[in-house]
C-alpha cells in the first residue's frame, strides 16, 4: 500500500494560513459546484444528546482534483468546561482515482475554520460594494475573528465593529481583529448601532433566533450569515430574505434544510420554491451579482463538502511541497 | 491535545483476528441496538460514476463504550486491474465524552471484514440448528472465506461447500477455507446441489439479482444473506422472504432501504410494514429465534455502524494493552 501522510494542527496552521490562496481554493469549489459536476451528498449528522455532543461528516467529489476529503467534525458542548474546544475533528483525503487513503489531517477544525472564513470573503467580494469600508461582525468567536481577517483580504477596510451578547468577549475579539488586520476595530454595545452605517455585516453566531433585523438595514449594505448550519438555527429576521434585492446561498439544498432559507420558508417570508441563486453561479457569471450601489445583498453560507475537498487539496499540495507531516506505511 | 494513536493494517490483523472476542463484540453491538439506546444515523453514501468509485461512511453511538467510530469505506472498482483491492478505507475513533480524535485505524477494511464475518456467525449461532454440520457459501471472495471461518467458531462443521460463478475461484476459495478451518471443503459446480442437504447457507456476493431460490430450500435450513448493502443489490429470491418461518434482519431501517427487504417489498413478496424482527431482539430474547428443528430461518445483514463502533472499541482496547501503533501529538 502507498504511504499515508499524517499532518497535525500545528503544521497545518503554518501550511494553510487564511490567505489569498485559501480564498482562491474556496472560490474554485463554488465554481465547481456551479458547474453541476460536483457530487455532494447530504451531510451525515449524528446528535448524541446524552453526552451533549454531535458529529457531522461532509464530503464532496470535485472533478479535476486528485483527491476528495471526508471531514469528521465533532462538537461536544461540555468541552469548554473541561478546558477543551467544543469543535475539533479531522479530514481524511482519499485518492479520487483509487479511493486509497492518502492523507489524514489531524487539524482539530483548523481547515474548516479557514475554508469557512474564506467563503465569507468570497461571498463579500462577489456581492458587497467595491468601495465598502466599514464592516460589522456579530459574534466574538473564532469565526468572528477569521471572517474579518478574510474580509480584509478583499476590501480596503477603514473600520471594523464587533457586537456580541457578552461585551467582554466582544472587546477581546475587537482587540484580536485589530491586531490581526491592522484595521481600527471596536466593540459596539448595541447591535443596531453596530449595523448603522456599515457596508458589510457578517453574522457568525450559533443563534436559534434572529439577531439581525430587516428594519436595521440600509441601501448599499451586504449581509453574510454564516452561523446557521442546522435546522434549529437562524440568525436573520426572515423579513431580510424578502427585503434583499439579491439573495444568494452557498448550496440551495443545504440552505433549504439547514440554513436561513429553512427559517425563512418556515416563517412564510419566502416561497419554498423561490428562485434563489447559488454563490457559484454568481462567481461564474451565470447569475447576477449586486444590482447596483444601493441594493441590499444577502448571502447565506451553510458550509459545503466541496469547500472541504478544496481546502484539503490545498493542504495536501502544500504538505507535499514542504515534505511536512509523517509519511507512514503502518 | 491528547495524543492520537495510529495503527496500520498489519498490526490490526494481529491485534483483532476473527476470534470469539470479535464475535462477542459484535453480539454486544446487536444487543445494544435492541436496547433502543444506540444512535445510528443513515449511511452517508457517495457514488462517483466517472471514476467507477463510491464511498460509504457509517457511524453509531453505543452507550457504555468509551468511543464511537466513524468508518470511511471507499470502493473503487477499477482497482483490481491496477493490482489494488477494490475496498479499503479506515476507521476513526472519537471519544464519546469529548469528541476528540483518539485513534485512527488504517485498516484497509480489515476491521470491517472481521465485524461482517462475525455478524454472520452471531446470526447463525442464534438461528441455525445447534446440530448443523454442513455449511454452504455462495461467493469466493474475502467474505466467503471469513464467513466460513467465523461459522466454524460457533458450529461443529463436518463439511463446507463453495459455489461461485467462477469455478476456478471457487476451488481456490475452498482450499483456503479448508486450510483455515480444518473442515473438509469442496467447490460445487451447481448452486442447487450445493444447497441440497446443507444446514446453513451463507450468501456473500454483490449480486443484483437473486442467486438463491425458494424452491431449493428444505426444512431445517438457515440462510444468511450478507451481500446486499445497496438499493441495487439482492441475493435472495423474494419468495424466500415469504417462505421463511423466521425472518430476521440486522437493522430494519437499513434492510428496508439497502437489503433483502427492499427487494422483497419491491417484488410484492412481503409487505412494506411486515413485522420483521431485528437480530438484537432475538439475541436479547425479546423476539423468538428458531421455532423448531424443521423451520427455515433467514437473516439479512446489511452491516451496521454499531458493529463498526464495537469492533473499533475492541481494536482500541487491544492496541492500548499492546502499546501498538504510533502515538502522536502531531
């Protein structure tokens, strides 16, 4: 059997930083999805209520890539009390020719963090005004930080605002974002005030009830909602889906089951069969992007297996080039 | 982060042979399934027709076990022409308390082979006559060999017969089985003749059309069909399901979607809502087993994530005790 390359989190953080190459890989995944040739089965999801845990498994076959990833993402919600992160996991890369295991990335969720933040930047780059200067993020976790870092790669930001329920965490998050991006960043106590005057609003919370409301939005704004990835979650006032001049999702099938479309349809704000375009079609130019400077654009991201396969391919290429990890024929 | 233990196929073959402990682990999985407390989501399955490949991912949470397995099983059907096995893959063991990755078993399908063969023996032990002496296997692959090895652990066999479409492969398989079990084994050219007078018949093929027919069966026989694990496969004449005095399946949900129940219901031989018991209930004594020495009993096995979690737990315990594999905090 050929060797299997094992790479751990520390090396992967060095090999696959949140950079333009990561954005390009994720953009490629969305373009591939738009081509209709990607095979992406429904997510395997197992809730384990008695241990306050869950595990999701995602995969996708992207024609043209040498391998495909199967990603195992556990979330155990008592972990923080144990001093452990809630979310961790790994990615396995299998040959797209033989199915043999080629690499195991013990990334504890880092590659997911990167591909998720990269998707936010790709969405904003496609839909936000080119002259966007002020960004607001809801939430104060890892994705709040990384979404702003990624966004700073595609827009020349003057100001970043952070709102979170916990103002102490919001302040710490703001400090981290400012240190990472060099953009002046501050925590804002009222969510509506944080949104007012922002060009881009990114929501990154696990909320199960709306935290961003249609009445707060103004012409010219772009909203990316990346928190909802389960049929119990939603971040957007359903009226925002009706209000949007352009509504785009990463995956129609997933957004209808797990994302903002699910909640919007359930609330009657949008028809179950509403013609909503996927981000890949916008990137490919087969669906329209921002209609004009005064439009409100909205993108819902649920996270796709195609992104996992794309970021794993990047990690694999970088690991091979660097001779990283441990090659074993155990 | 705690260390991750990596164990390869060679060590796993030594650590987890097809023995009584493997049977006990798998019996425990079926008993757990019968308890109603196992969480076992539908299999994630992705077909990749353009590369003649597929991948299945199975998992199950079994209360009382320290970890749960996520198994990735690729099948790439052009591999034999490349000198590679069609089926390989790996198992990942995650902590049932924290979700952290604890072990990666690069087993190339060995643990699946063991837990699948063990299930056949557990089923025969529960349903075949205690005095069964003659066993027939259809198929000449790995499972044909391992099913007979496992069966020899639970019944005192005098004779084993092998039928396969390819008589050369059947002869080679018979020789291997005889060498492994010490039981006189011969290839039989006609399938009906192979079944006549046998006490136990095990079908192990990937057939998509029946290969065992109701008219061939006689009172007192037990049949285990373990080949069908996809909605395109079936090995049993649907009339066998109607003919059986006792019909048992490993997982009702899976057999209805992927196993012999699917084909039987489609053929109108059995009602979609027929009261079929699961093997775990028979083992637990909450459903009846063999009605008497002259009954025909049938068990359909599709392969469950609970078996994977159980065999992975055994592998983990053995690897820990032996200090096997490679512990890494990559």
